[in-house]
């Protein structure tokens, strides 16, 4: 998994050559090409602040914002779409297929065009307040997120139990009540991702339920 600071898509041969060339020029003290010159790079649409996009990703694409889109058909020229910011109304409207916002129009047009779309978890600001917000409300919002995933949008999460705990820390792939209590206390994210095949004891399920955590196997 990766987060807003750790996205690792595959490089094409041309992009790899471009990056290597830039590093060689920098290492040898040569003059790098102007920062704004991205001639020949594939175009990508960024919904939200492009500054949040990791620098190595930004270097691979000719980035554009929603303000630069002429209309929904304009999304055809983008290779990928990165969602860095999303309001609650935009999240709900996209999940319900409504294109009343600029972000919704772009995402829905991207879905209809078969574009690769990435929703980074930094766009889901409501997760940062999950400890103080109604559990039912959070679960409703997480339902919208799962709907977007069912549409084919890739959720780019930060830390998950699979990342946080080494295999040896999960005894025989079983999440016990004690481990569930630790995981629930350590994570501010209402979504708990577990490796497929992991067994959760009934008491551990109760812990996650009372903590307002949603379990998803990956």
C-alpha cells in the first residue's frame, strides 16, 4: 500500500530514460531542463492541490487542474486522474453518480472513459475526525468510499495492519481480542485493512465494532 507520500506507479521506458537523464545531468553539474518544460510527458489531472502529489510522480506527468478543463470531454486527454482533495458533498455525489460539481464531472467522465483514477487517503479528511464523530455517520461516508472502489477507483491508503505489523506479530494469522484492542487504539483511521486469510476471533470483532472500526480484507 502507499500513501500521499509514497505512491509508486510503474514507469514506462520513456519516462524511466527521462528520469535517469535528469539525474545524470544533475550529478554532473549540468543545467537541468526548465521545471515547467514537460514536453512529451503524459498528461494527468489532479483534483485538489498538486502540491500534495509526491515529487517523483509530479516529475512523470504534465499536471493539470480542474480549472484547466474546458468540459467533461476534455478528460480524454489525461492518462490518469489523482484525487487529492474531496469535500463530503463531492464524495457523496460521485458515489451516487451525480455530476453537479466540477470534481464529480471529471471523475464520472473519467470512469466513463475507462481512465485510471486514484483516490489518495489524504483526500478523505473526515477520517481525521473519526474519533469524535458519530460512528453511524462515519460508516455512511466509508460506504461512499467503498462504492467508489467498486466503480474501479483505486484507494491509495497509508498505513494498514499489514504494513504496521510484521507477519510474526500476528500469531498464526489470528487477530485476538488483545491485538484488536491495540490496533484500534493505535489507529485513528476507522478503516482497518487486514490481509486476506486473517482470522478474527469473535471477541476481537466486538472490539472493532465498539471502537467504530470497519474491517476490510485486502
